[in-house]
C-alpha cells in the first residue's frame, strides 16, 4: 500500500492515464517482455514513419525532375522537327 501511495503522489495528474494503461495491460494479458517489445516496436515505427516521409519527399523530387526532363525532351523534339522542315542553303 505504501508503494501505491508513493506512486500516486508521484504521478499526480497522470494517475488516470496510469490506471488506463494498467487496465489495458491486464485486459490484453501482457507481461514485462510483451511491454518491452511493444515499446521497442513503437520506436521502430517512429523511425520507419520518418523514413517514409523522407523517401516520399525524395520520390516527389524525382518525379518533378522527370517532368522537367520530359518537357525539355519535347521541346528539343519540336525544335528538331522544325529544323528538319528547313531546306538547306
């Protein structure tokens, strides 16, 4: 009981969150290993989310560069086609 009182005093406003977490852990039947794995996986998920954002930005940049190059190719083709129609001197 003494530990619970100390915990309650330390948690203060966070006590309802602690109780919610405790109930979820009991409901899911999680043990220390499960909780440790969940926390480790959460950190990995955050890292993966950041990688997805980075790669998405990179892909978008590559798409924009591709579009620009396609426009340049089309412009050069147009110039070539117009040049082909000119008779030599």
